[in-house]
C-alpha cells in the first residue's frame, strides 16, 4: 500500500495515514473483511516509526472502520460492524454488560427527561484566614469505604473498574522484558512513553516534544513538585472556588496564601480574577479548564484565551490541571497551554482516571528554562517512578487498547451520567441545583442555604451512602452548601444511593 505523506505539513503523519486509509475504505478500494498491511510492513513502506502506524490504526479502530484480530492483524469492518467487536473486546463487553446493566437496564437517551444544568452560584471571592487540610481525612475514608462492599461511595474520585481481563493481558506483555527492573530509570520518565504521551497531546492541540515532559507518580506528585518549586509563603496563589481539594491541602500544608475566585457556569469569574490580579499580584493561577473538578464545567476557547491574556498581562504563571480531559464525551477546545507562546502555562495530566489509580502514572508538560530545574527536583524526590507502571502504560498506548478503553468509558459514563440525572430530577427537591458535565465522573450538587451539608452527609452515612462534601473543595471550607457525586458507579448502587439522598433532602427541607 502506497501512502503519500507530506512531512512538512502541520497535520501529524499518523493522521495523514488514517485519512488515506479512510478514503480508500469509503471509495471501495479496501473492501470489507480485507486485511490491512502489517504494522511492520506499512512502517517500512512509508518509512515511519511502527508507533506511528499503530496510532493510525488505533484511530481507525476507534472510528469503527477496522478491527484487530489477535495474532492476525487489522481488518476492514463490514458496514454494520464496529471496532469493538473483536474476539477479546466482545468477551469483555459482554462481561461488563452483565455486571452493570442486566439487573437495572439504563434508560435510552430518547427516554430521558430534558435535564439541564441549573448551576448558578453566588459570586463571592474567598480570602481564607486559616487552613484546614481535609484531603488526608477524605482519602482515608475512601480507603475504608472500599473495605465495606455494602456502602454506596459517591465520594470516590475514580471511575469504576472495567476491562480487568484486558489489563491482565496488557500487563503480561509489558512484563516480558524483566530487564526493566534492573535498570536505573530516567527521572524525566521512559523516553518511549514520553514520545507516546507527546503524540496523545498532539491530538489535543499541544505541540510538545518528549523533552518537554516529566513523568510523575500520578498528577498529585506533579502538583506537589510544582508547589514546592514555584509557590512561596509571600506570594498569593489564585484557585477556583470550588477546586480540587488535593491541591488546596498542598497549599495549606505550605502555609501558602490563596485567593478563591468563584466559578460561574462558564468557568472562573474573569472579571473578579482581573481585580485580584491587579490588587494582590499573585504568582500563580491554578485552573482546571476541562471537566473541572468538582463542577464538571469545561470552559470555551474565548474564556481560555482571556485567562491566558490576563496571566501574561500580570506576569502570573498558570498551572492547567486537566486530569479528566480524556474522559470528555465531546471534542474539547485546545488546552490553554496550546495558546501559550511565552512559557506561561504548565500542563498536568494523568492516566489514573483513564486506566487505574494504582499505576500512579501522570506527567507535567513544561516548556522553558524551568524544565531542567524541575527535573532535578524530581530526581531528588524519588529518582523515577515505577518502571513496571511505565511499561504497562506504554503497552496500553502502543497496542491500541488505550483508545478502545476510552471509547468504552465514554459510552458507559454517558449512560450512567444520564441515569443519575434522571434519578436526581425524580427524587431531589426542586430547590436543589446541579451541573451537567460533558464527561468525567462527577455531578456538582448545590443545596439551598437553609440546608447543612454536614447534617445531610451524616444522615446519608448512617444509611451507608457516602458523599463528597463540598466544603472540602473550598479554601478553608468557606463556600456554599454543596456536594460532589460520582456518577460512574453501577446503576443499582446509584439508584439506591440517590433514593436515600432524595428522602433525606425532602425530610430536611420541611
């Protein structure tokens, strides 16, 4: 197969390969059930890396145009086929369906009521006077909940386990090279893994080289390293209110002064942000632009460009933490980092939300002179992260399993989000408001000011339902009454938990 490539074009090579094969399929030159060239053969004829061909085939598979047969290669789908119906994938999908949907089938999109976001909080800036480190307590409670199978844990921060058999196969292949355990690792991370991550980020609009990346033990270590390096006790940090409670605890542990700028339905209030950039001259802005934790809001391009412009105007660094971005149901705007021409933005990502939290693989994308200094800090912190974890993530990316997994997560999470929204509309009092995120795992629920989140949480816990208390997501817990619900739980757990919460909220609202 001859594929003309323009190596000077801005479009990545793997997408040029994808587009050419896509054209050949739709024009009938590659009929159904015909076999594509092997990865090795196409890499040789096009003179590209095998990883580039794998990425092209993975995109075609995610688009439903081809499927892989274990040990045989890639084949063109019949018009009614989908990429997920390979032998392995079909078995996994059937198992997942049996465990998640048989007892409580989820409603179709057509049967859902018109449930829209009603999120519209008051706009109040938070200038905390003291720190309350709630994250360690919350994490300990999450671990304890996992040892109690009868508990509905809406407070958990990760998706539910899926494709366990898939993981076992991938891990076995990754572990074939036992030599990885006897080699010292690069503090920046495995070079091949960094190449793969840079290709992933390129699809999101980020033009970064592997040298711009530092692989970390999850995004939590990335945030801790950045806080150690850039944050001082005499400089303010801007955070969204609410925001990720883990980063709040990192700041509080360092006695770092912070300013909580309220979230609007479209993102951080930029009018108030500009006022406090002018009055307090902060050193850093921490933002979650895509699938914000905890509200689930994704900001638009205009908001992102304006935020970057303000940061440049007031010489303020931005840390963009998009841990949940790969879980978006829809195409998202390019990250703020994609518009950055002055090394003003540091981008943080992780595989903990898309693969599994136990692997602990995240990364920092940082351009400019601070990259070397941060790498040295990483070296002195823990040399490098687990070679085994890096090898497993590499195998996921190289084999195409990662893209297939994301596709399944998107489908499952959309169904479970819609299921929770339907239940909330049915069982919660009218005065309760919420967000409707286009991905991720969370809904953000705001209560009337007359209700106490602590009392609601205690009453729910007494009936074995755990909430993510909204107080933890505000600086010094100085925010409006709200809680975060993980919608990725199995449907039967979600229904039981929402019914209990609805009953409690109705009773306390009287």
